[in-house]
C-alpha cells in the first residue's frame, strides 16, 4: 500500500471534517458582513462573537483581545507592526531564520519610514 505524505502545510492544510461541518453554514446561508448593520450582518455577527468568546476563554484572554485575520500574511504583518510600534528609535528586530520570509521583509521595509527609524 502506498502512503501519501503531504509536506506543504505552510501553503495550505486540509480542514478537519469537524471544522468543515461547523463552517458549512458560513459558506452559504450565513454570509453577511458581521461589521454591518443590516440583518444578514447581524446574523453573521452573533456566531463570530461566540467564536471570539470561546477562543478567549481557552486562552485566558478577554474577547476584545481576540482578532481574526484573513491570512497568515496579515497575521505576520500585524505582529511585525506591533513589535515595531513598541520599539524605541534605532532598535533592531532579529527574526529566527524560519520567519525570514519575503512578506516579512516587505512589511519591514514599509515600516522603515515610521517606527523603524
């Protein structure tokens, strides 16, 4: 029997069936913008708030401290901006080799004109 090993989890990872089942309504009938004021938005906002509360409880955080991003790149950039905004002028950021990606360096270059000076 051949065994398949998927080794590109940095690019994409299969969704667990349990997660897919919970998410299915959000790929169809519950699709509103949760930040909007109309009814479809409110319908989407309630489960989003519940997810935020659940994750906060698991992490010992406040729901207001939980943020969702659309991608790993967006999350990386938020982290870089957070570190950079807390730095004193002329301080350096040292990244481990596994974080030295093109997207991180691109964002650091954008920050050179602000907190990185």
